[in-house]
C-alpha cells in the first residue's frame, strides 16, 4: 500500500492554517453548494462560527458563476469561506481572506501573480486532491469543512455526523464496503460522539421510511432481478420467508424487522444476486443516526441526505440547513420539497424511457431532456438511468437540459470506467471550455454549462476525450 501519511500530514497542516484564519476573523461570509454535501458543509461552517461568536452569514449557490466570483472578489468581510465549491475555479479568485474547503478537482492554473509565498498569504485551500488524497472517495466537501472545524475546537466532533451525511450524500460510501480514508476518521468521531452507529445491512434506499414492499420494489441500485418494479413478487418474497408486512395495522419498514427476519431476507437476496458486483453494492456499511426519531427519515444517513438534496434542488437549501442546525420543525417544509423531488425524479425517468431519448455513440451515451427536466435534477436522473436497462453501464452517460444561462450538462459513469482511466471532470472542463462554456466536478460525476448552439460540437469533443482516456 502507498504510504500516504505524509499527504495526510500536509492536509492537516493546511486545515490548521485555515483554522487559525477563521479564529482571527471578525466577520465571515460562508458560501456553500446546494446539495446534501454542501448543505451539511455550510451548516458545519455556520455552527462553528456561531460557537466562536463570529459575525457571519451563509448563502447557497448551485455553481460558481462569474457573478459569484465577482461577489467573492469584491466582498469586504475578513474572510469568505467557500464550502463544497470553489476549487475548480480557484485561479479566478483575487480576494485576500479566502478559505475553500472543497473536494472537487482543483483548477491547476496559477492565479495571476501567484508565487510559492502563497503559503503565507490570506488564501487557504483545504482540498484532499491537493495532497494526493482522492477527494471523490475519501473526503467530501462537508468532510473538508469538518476537518477545519475540528482543528478550531476539538469539541466540534459533535458535528462529525453532519460530515458523514455529506459524504453519503455524495455516494462516497458506495465505492467500496463503506466509507474509507479520511472519511473513516469522521465515522469514528461521529460514533464516539454517540451520533452514528455504523452497521452492516442492505444499502437500498428507505430503510426507515419505505414500506417493506416498496423498499425492494423501488430498488434500482442494484436492480434485484424479479423484484425491482414488481410489487407482487416482493409481497411473495416476504411471505415465503414468513415475514409479515404489517404489524398492528401499520406497514413495517425494513428497520422494523427483527435481526433474524433481516438475516433471512438478506441471505435470500444475496443468493439471488450471486457473487457479483451488484451483491457487493447491495450489502455494506450503513449509518444509523440514533438520536433522531424512528420513521422520520433523519435516522438513516442516506435518507437524511436525500431530504437535504430535495431542499437544495428546489431553491430551499436554507430549510435543509435549519434541520442540520437542530430545528426539527423544518422537517415539515422539507417533506414538501421531498414529495415534489420524488415526483419529479420519477416522472423524469419515465419521460426519458417512454420518449426513447437515449442515444448511443461509440464511446458515450446521451439524452437531451430539453426543458422537460429541471437542470438541477438532470444529473440525478442521469445517474439513476445508468443502473437501468435503457442504458449501458460500459459507457459514460451525458445528459442535457435547458438552463437560464445555456445548456446544462451532467455526466455520470460507472466506477469501472474510472478505474480504466476515465475522468469526467477533465472531460467536462476541457470540452466545455472548447465550445465556450465551463465545467468540472469529479471523475465519476461532473457537469458543465455550454452555449445553446454548441451541443453537437460539444458531444464530438467529449467523445474524443473519452476515447483517449479509457483503455
Ligand atoms: O449538476 P451535476 O449534479 O451534474 O454536477 C455534478 C458535479 O459536477 C457536482 O459535483 C458539481 O459541483 C460539478 N459541476 C461543476 N461545474 C459545473 C457543473 C457541475 O464543477 N459547471
Ligand atoms: Zn460534494
């Protein structure tokens, strides 16, 4: 194994510098991303500042635009703290008093006038990628933010569970049997604080809030042959195992089952999938949040993250942040967002399938949703489609949706392609810049915005780049 200890040490040193900068600031503007990772990151930053008694405000952005760059560069607070965003546009910022806690692939262009003395300037860039640590798997934006928060005050480990939700929200747990790398420190901190119980279980969505039948029926990652999309077969699955679907007239959820019942069901599902990649994805570490009530959806990290995502994608990140900051009454507002989110995602999936929008080229597959799918959810839809039979796992998925400022592009790929050399962040960045747009992200999930008339040229460039990367 590579000895990464030097990298971790360098990463922590940068977090330490950043912690000093935060502590000496009198006023701070926090800017964070609108997804679950961003909302937990923004909440960690805000709670940390509140505990220090530092005047601050928090805003949420879905991406870094020219306006965001301008507002950062002209900001007069002592410090602008950008979470889960910003690394990809690092060279654009001129603000002195800038902290970025992010895990997106950093922009490697030098800032104008940048020198090695930057280490001593008022710019702090806490990103695992900078230190040879894989930010797509080992640490999220909330995780990087948490690392600074913990440096500021070791008592902030009571915020570790938020960083864990951020990592799960970015699917960092699903690359292997559970969270790894620096994320493991976060799991340990959250466990020690009594906020999270890691356990081995099915990694299907809805352990707390879905009825038993829907829990299997709506599973799409992995798909369960014969069970996904068939409520009838799911009912039979449980009755064959002598597991009752309801108790005292109330539907049972997966987490209502006894350990023995769970074991029977898990064994049968693993048999069904055999020794496959799907079976490894099906069963692994999950994270229960014991301090939240049963059935609320806040008791399971994946469900908690989905609630936050559904707030952010509908311009309501603030409601998500209220929940993270302990205001459980905000859950009602979040439920409204969630219901809308669920409806939109499901109709978007149907829309792509029924209108046969999927197109295939030699090295990529793509669809153009036009104005029928919101640009903020098209990436989620693209990711979900990758696990269905309308798509091919072996090809990166590119999705287009109309946006106010051009065409929004979302790109998703199976990790096996990344292992063969694919880096969607680089593809999106280069192809978008080639046609006059901008983009970035992670190796498995990235995005871009391009001018309206450049779709074909963009696709050609994407295909060229992908064909060069993947061996
Ligand atoms: O929007 P979507 O979910 O497809 O974004 C996937 C990833 O790509 C996110 O992490 C997002 O921050 C990043 N992205 C980016 N620049 C863009 C669009 C998306 O860095 N213009
Ligand atoms: Zn993130």
